[in-house]
C-alpha cells in the first residue's frame, strides 16, 4: 500500500484550476482533467446551493468514470443582500453570462448601503474510493463602490479582501492565489489526502 498511486479526475477543463491543483498535489496523487478522460458532457448544477452543486458534479464524474474525483463550486456572498448572489453568482444578471453586468447589478443593489461586507466561498467535493468529503474555503472582504483593476475575472474588480487596499483585479495572479477561497479549500483537500495516504500505508 505504501507505493499506491491514486488517480483523481478534476471536474473541470479550466487550465488554471487544473494547474493549481497539480502544483499542490502530494506525492502519490495524479490529477486528470475532464478532457484527459474524454468527458465532454455538461455536469449538473441544479441543487440551489454551492455545496450541493459541488457534490452533484463530483457524483456525476464518479458515475461516468468510476474514478476518484474532485469538483468545486464557488460564489460571492454579500451580507447586506442576505447572501446574494451566492449560488447564482455566475448568472446574477441573467443569460448569457456577463461578468461586467453581474458586478454592475451588485453595485446598483448596494447603492446607499454602508454595510459592504462580503466573502467568496468555494466548496470542494472529493470522492475517493466511493466515500464523499466536503471542504470549504473562504476569503472575507468588502465590496468597493466602483470596479477597479483589469486582472482576474468575475467579481474581482469589486472585491477588496480584508487586510488589503486593492481589489482582486488589481493583484497579480500569484498574489491573489495565495489568499483565494479556492486555494484555502484546496489546501484542506491536500492536507486530507496526505493523511489518507499515510493511513493507507499502515
């Protein structure tokens, strides 16, 4: 068991996401993209919650491939808006998806409000040997009054993480990734996998 290699499918074809996970992977784990495994169908996201969507996608990949897998779902949650946009973050302003329309709608809803607290949430669902595990990552911050910066994507131009005086969109990719919600969740997954490996070696 000590030399066992675990293969996992990442429920994504996002090159940056796959690279980030591979970069952090402990010895004994090989991560594959959906493309690597010729999985092309759309994965379900119908649960109405971020943890539910992550779980749905992981279960679908497990069903299709029979392989250990890792999926995630993320959203921006704003305190003054009772958690909006949350699970609807990607399509907050409707279809088709438009990042600028999404954050402009958010800024409009926050006009005149003094409470601009928010957090990004990522939930990662891991299925390994048929068992399911959930891991959560957060980064707390506030919503700026106007978009600033031209890096990143999504709500990055309006999100200022706590402890900084600039938005995610003003940060380098390396700086953002060091504190991001996805990185926080992934760190928990990797810590779990290291312990799992040690237990399998006993």
